[in-house]
């Protein structure tokens, strides 16, 4: 009986063990990690289903130490060495490495193995897991790359840069700081930066920056810092709070900009003012008087464009006090559309080139803009500039341009109406005669005995009147096409420059950036000046109209002239507007065909007639990536031809 009970207990225990093993495997097959078990020596004898799904292997391939086959060749030796050491010492194991999937690609896993011990403390088996951390690894790498890019950028800017925690403890400086101060992070971290500050300024700086750190407000100050050679240079320092999504300050970003030259310039100006007060020579007094009473805006700037001194006219014209202008450049005052051009002009002056006349808009203290006409010259380390307020002149030009456009529209309409009435009057006479004679023929034919001679005579009159109407149209066409002008030897570059002088106000009004490249070695042509100017003007104004609706990109007009060998001179006008449909590229030169809502469709037709009358060609093509290009090819004529040919007939 006792043996029977013992047998029952053993059977029950075996059944429970199998149930437990089944539940364990079911649970292990449904967790997100890979799982495996090994004996006390590290021989793996079981993997869960996740392992096989990922690796595409079998237990026969993977058991024991076969798992090395799916490890990356660059990592497997290290992994084997470290896990053998854990198996031998009975200590827990952890490592990170890539594993190859069934598709041949690798993903990163965090692997751990724990020893399972019996009641005596002996290791009886091992239980291990592999957790996919590829996304985490990628994110950490992206963060490291971002941090690297930030440090590379910060190390190569001209300013010193530093970061501090929310309390103001500085934990990083860029390379520029160490290059200048000759210090280390250990010396400078936290509040160690005080060691390179000038003794006469450090207490004030510490007090003010502590207040900013406590209140979370931006900080700005100017003070001297000691370099590695023991000398001091002046720096403008700024610090901005970096906040999280809740608005809490999480860290600070600061910069130090070397303003020694500006400080020295200000000191020099102060010394100059002191000298002017001491010296009372008439010439010096007169210059000072002119500086103070001039209605023109006068400025002295360094080669970077930073204002060193300005005269009182700045306050009178723009409302800004001198203190708001000195030590800054013009960019914060300029209209956004004028900044690039002004920066380019300042750059030309900085390298000693003579300035061209240019105009720009400056912001008044009340928010409006004033037009200033500038002239400036470089002199050693300074730029001397003078500007005159031409806002009233600009407004008058705008009104004049507007009046001119309205007058041109009225003139075109009046001319068209007059021409239409004249044409109608001339043609109505033969057409009326044709109608009357046709009615007479109808009556004669309706007669019971038609008079064939009378009908024949009537039909002849109809033919004669038809020819008369045709001759009238031919004469009108000839009148429109022929406008005799003296032929001249012309430089196409001069024609282009004359046209752009006429449309300069229109281009500025539409905020169009113009790039003109006129080849200096092109030969002259023989032609009629006014018709060719009309061609260039028409093509330029068409381009302006095409770009008028652009808002997503700057409006750019490119005009180029160049020689084409024996063919002649090529003029191209390119815009970056919406372009012309391919199907319309040839039709746009047909009379009365237009793509404009209010166009007559005559401009390009007339242009082609003028160019062809000069023996040339006019054609259009799409521009890349946006807009259209119009090409004008004008042939060459030698001196003998120019002296003997009949004058070319233009059509205006």
C-alpha cells in the first residue's frame, strides 16, 4: 500500500513538473524578447519561438555554442570571451551586440544571462534573454551626431560659446574660449570663469549675471577678458535661457563677441572730441558745424559696416537717437528687400572698391520706411558715407510712373479707336457697293428673261470692289509696318542699358532682382535704334508682368548679350515666372493671340516683325526650373553694306 502511495505521488509530481514546463514555454514563446536556457557549463539546449522567428534557424543549428553563427564577425570573439568567463565564475552576464536576422540584416540586442542555483547555492542552469534595442541605439547615435555637429559648429564660429545648467553652472565652452584664455574646463567650469575677468569689472559682472540666472531673463554685458598672453580684450557677452515645453528654464546658452576694435574706435572718437574741444582752429570748428547742421545723413563706419559715429541728421530724418545706432550695422534698420544689396555694397567698400550709387529703405522709429540715396567711399580702416532723404522724390516718381501708365493706356485706346474707325470707313465703301450690286444681280436673275450682259457687268463691279477692299487692307498693313528711320551702327549693350534706365523705377516697384551680363567684346550691328529699343522694352515688361504674381520665390530677371561668331549678336531675356505652355510657344508670336487676361496679342507679333525686318530671329523657350527665355539673334553687317543698303524698316 505504501509503495502504491509513493508511486502516486511521483506520478503527480511528474505531471505537475510537465504542467509547469508547458506553462513556462507558453509564456516564454509569447514575450517580446528572445529567451534561452543552458546547462551549468553554458551549453544552450532551448530557445523560445521568438529566436527562431527572427534568425530563421533550428535548434540543431543553434544548440550548444552554435549561436555564434548569427553574431556579427566584428563582435563575436568579444561576446564569446565574456560569456565564457561568466559561465566559469557563475556571475551574471550582460552585453550589447548585433544579431543577424533571416533576411541577412543586423539589429542590436541587449543580452542578459542569470545563473539558476539549487538549495546548496550551486549553479544548475542558466536563463538568458535578448532585447531588441536597435531604435534606442539609433536614437543615441543621432543624439551623438547632433551633439557632434553642434560642437563642430560652435568650435568654428568667431565668438566664444558656452552652456550652463538652469542655475548658471557652466559645464561646456567651445574651442575658441580655450584658444584665447589658455585654460581648461576644470579651471573654468561652474563659476571659475571669474579668474579671467578684469578685477575692476568682475564684481559687477557676477552681480548682474546672478540676477539673470535667478529671474530667467536674458543677460548682456560688456567687459574685458584676459588672454593667455596676459593682455585684455573687450567682449560683448550675451546669455539666453533655453526653456522646455512648460516654459521652465533648463539651461543657458551664452556667447562672447570681441568688440575691442569698436571700443577702441569709440575711445578714439572720444579723444577726437576732446581734441576738438581743446583746439579752436576755424577749419576744425567749421567741419564740426557742418557735421551738426547738415541735413544729409553722415556716418563713419568700420570695414564690417558697424557704425562708429553718426551726425544729428539721423535723428531728424529717422527718429533714432545716436545711442541706438552707434556700435551696430545697418541690417536691423533696412527693409528686408534691401539687405542683400546693401551688404554687397559694404563688402565692395571693405576691399577698397569704389562705391556705385545705390538706394535703400531705412526704418523710421515710428515703423515706416524712408528712401535714402547713398554715396560712400573707403579710406584705410574706415568707410565714410552720406545719404539724402529722397522719399518725397520716390513718391513723386511713383505718381509720375502711374500717371504715365494711365496716359499710355488712354493713348493706346484712343489710337486703336481712331485706327478702327478709319479702317471701317475705308472698307465700308467697297463692301457697301458689293452688297448693292449683289442685290441688283439677285433682281436681274429673278427676271423671267435675265439680262446676261447686265449681270456680267454687275459681277465685274463686285470683283472690282472686292479688289479695292483688298488693296485698302494691304495699304493699311503697309502703313503699320513701314516707319522709315535712319540706320545706325549700334552697340546692343547700349540699347539694353538705355532700356533699363527707362524701366528702373518699374523694376524696383515690383521688387525684381536684375542680373545683367553684357559681354564687352560683342561687335556692333546696323539697325534702327527706336524699334530695337521697343523690342527690348516689350520683352522686359512682359517678363515683369509674368512675375507680378510671384510670392513663393524672389522675382529674378536675367538679361545677357554675347557674340555668336559669324551669326551675329544674341540677346536673351529670362524670367522665373510661371512660364508659357509648350503648345503656345509658337502661337504667342501670332497677331491677336494672347495669354493675358487683358492683352491684345500684338506686342510679340510686332517684336518679331521688327527683328525679322533686321534680318534676325526671335524665338521663345522654357527656362529651367521656372519661367521663360526669349532669344533675339541680330545679324552682323559690314561697313560697305551699312553704307549702301536701303534703311531698315522697323514696325513700332
